[in-house]
């Protein structure tokens, strides 16, 4: 690797375009939002940065918004747990099958990443709506069993526009993200340790809980953070599947900027989301650092 | 169904357990069923889109003849094309910068470049909205395609870090002795770059470009906040249609987008596969 001073011209030629673009079209916009978060509205169209902390106070102290933040956190946490429970056996199986199947299954896990999030969310509407596939299937079962003669006609379940729909949508969209780090850590796991545990008299269940899970903990932590962060900030899924009944922080932020026209408050909310993201990333880096320190 | 009854093998042959296979099969079924039904029902000859009423391609024609949808589609392709060209060049330069040079605060700079990848999309979206509503020079009433410049600039900002990551990963495998040999044999720095380094990193650059194209074509959140009423992109237009109703026309439009992105992804994967290293 060359020292930059030895090739100053080449260094600046490579450095300037990317840095400039990042500063103008990424850092400057973020800086504006950050400054706005300390501002207040002085008229319908104008805001002034006054250094007030009122926006943050409003976000963290008003029950309505606190409720939305709290709901975003527990919905994301629940959906993350759901992802983990669903993804672990999948990752486990993939790391035990032969090379050919491994490639096919991994490709099948990765492929949905490339399908537009909007389209995947839209696909779920057709599944969950009142005249959707789930209700259609349930109705068919109901009528096949002649339950309609006993209990009257089939009442479709209201599956859309509630917390359930948002949680299911989050799990559906983010589950593949969970499989990859889990797979990476199960793949690295020394399988002879499992054999040793079984030989020494532990059952499959004990081996799983006392050997496999602790040794794949790095993958579990990594997967949880990888999935939890984008869930917390998701906007499209609660917007399309949750409607007005199940809103998350992302929807409140969107409303401040698009319809309520309260930029300072929206800015404060989005920076709270940024700080939460950075905290989670720092946690992940800290966990990784401790792991590598423990291995030395 | 022989595999169902296959003996469970050794204690570690977890992949031979039928219940684990059945479970994973079910997960994949649930993962793909909604998308497959979406595609299948884009050919359904029924406006209400619930029961299968026969095969038709008329909704594809309808989507094709929907002027605003078509315009959104051309906008998307235009934005993705320009964004890909610029972010591939910038991203490749950043990758070379990080690969080649030692400089003060390098790890901080790496973190900075990775920032657009980790920042929540909604935060980036509102930042773009706040920025472009204050900065003049990106008016949306300019003639096409210059009215799309704000969206394009935003797309480049989140695409080029991905290009940099992909190209840099490719460059790590480069043997720098080749570069020294080229210099020793009298090639100039530019000749060495163009004839030795670039051919080696080309698969990475192409894969990065395809990634940038897909990211731009697929982006909804950032575009949603950057676009004006006359600068709709395909995902933003589909979003407004989805909010309105669930119709086969939306399914047809979605299927087209799925087909394009999957084709590009398969191409990118083939270009990156180890078999083509050389």
C-alpha cells in the first residue's frame, strides 16, 4: 500500500469525486435535518433554528408519540424474535446439506432480497385482505367441514390493518436477512464438538442448548442487530399493511415531512432513529471486539 | 416419497430428518407463495383478482398503455442509467483509493463511506426532502430528463458506496507484483492501470454497476421523498396504485419489475462467481 504523500496527484484524483458527492448529497442533507431538529416553526412555510430541545422533548414525553416509539420497539423486537425462531432451523439445515443443495438453498434465500420491497409487501396484501387467500382457504375448510350449517356463514378474519399484519409483514420481509449470519456461524461450528457432546451422554436437546446455541451466539447477535435496525425504521410495511391503526416511527416521520409540514419535529424523530441505529451498530462492534479479544 | 422414510442416519445427519426438511420446505413455500401468486394472478382474466378465471395478457397491455405508468417506467430507466454510470465511476475510484493508499484517519473515512449503507432509509429520504426543498438548482420544472436530477443525485449518493464495497472486495485478490512488473517493463502509470489493473477488476466493476442499477430501479423510500408530482418513478407510481386498489394491472407492472431485477441479479452473480476469475 502506498503512502498518500508519495502519489499526491493520484490520491486527490481518486479522493475528490466520492468525498465531494458524499459531502454535498449526503452529509449536507443530514446536517440540515440535524439543525432542523433544534428549530421551531415561525410560520406555515418557515422554520428557524433556535437551538431548542423542545422537539426532542415532545417526541420523548408526549404520550401519543411515546406510544408509537414504544410500539415500534416491541413490534420490531417481536418480529426479530420470530425471524430468529424461523430462520435458525433453516440455517441449520443449509449448513448440513451437501454442497449442491447448499448453493441452491442459499440462492433461494438471497433471491427475495432482490425483489422490490414494495412488491413483496403488496403481495402480502393479496394474502391477508378480507377477500384474500388466507380467508379464502379458511372459508373453503370451513364449508368443507359443513361448519356453516352449525355456526352460520363464514366470517372472514380481519387480518390487515392491525399490529398482526405489520408483524407478519416484518417477519416475511426480513427473515432472509437473519438466515445468512446464522448460517455463517453454524457453518463455522466445529461439528466434532456436537459429536463429543452426544458421545458423552448428552441428548440432542441438551447438545443443542448447551453446545450449538452458545457457540453460534455471534451469528445470533449479528442477525438480531442486522434485522432489528431496519425493522425499527421501516416505513413501507406499516404504511401498507398497518394503515392508520398500526403506525411506527417511520410513518410519523413521513407525516411530519409530507403532510403535517412540521419539519423540526420530524427531524428530531428521524435523528432519534439515527441515534438508535448507531447505538445498535456500536453494540455489535463491541460484541465483535469482545469475541476477538476472547479468542486471542 | 422415499426420502420421508429414509433411515435417520447418524446422530449428526440432521439434514436427513424428515421433520426438519418438511419445516424448511414449509418456510420456503411461505416465502415464495405470495410472490408466485402475484405473478400468476397478473395473467388472471378477472378484475377482482381473487379466483382464477382463465389466462390473459391483457393487463400487460393495459399497463403498457397506461401513460403515467409508462412515463414513470421511462423515468426509472433514465435515472437508473445515469445513476449507474456515475456511481460506478465514483465507487470504483473510492475502492481504488481505499485499496491503494494509506492516509490519516483512513478507518474514519471508511466508516463515512459506509454510512449511506447503514443509515435508515427514511432518515436519508427526509434529509433529501429537506435538502432539495432548500437548495435551488434542481428544479422539477426543467425539461426531461433534467427534472430528474435531484432523484438521480440522491440515488448516486446511496449507490456508489455499494459499488465501492464490491470493487474493493475484488481488488483484494490482486497481486501487486503484476503492477510492479508492468512498471518495470516501462509502462506508464496510466498504461498499467488500463492494461493490468482494470482488466483484473472488471468483473467487480460490472457486478457493482448491476448492483447500482438494481438499487436505483428498486428504490422506493428515498425517491418517494425526493420526487415531485411530475417526477414519478416506477416504484412510486406502483405505490400510488397499490394504495388505491389491488388490480391485475399492478400485478403485471410488478411482474415486469421482478423479471428485470432477477435477470440483472442472475447476471451479476454469474459475473462474480469464482469460475470466472481470471
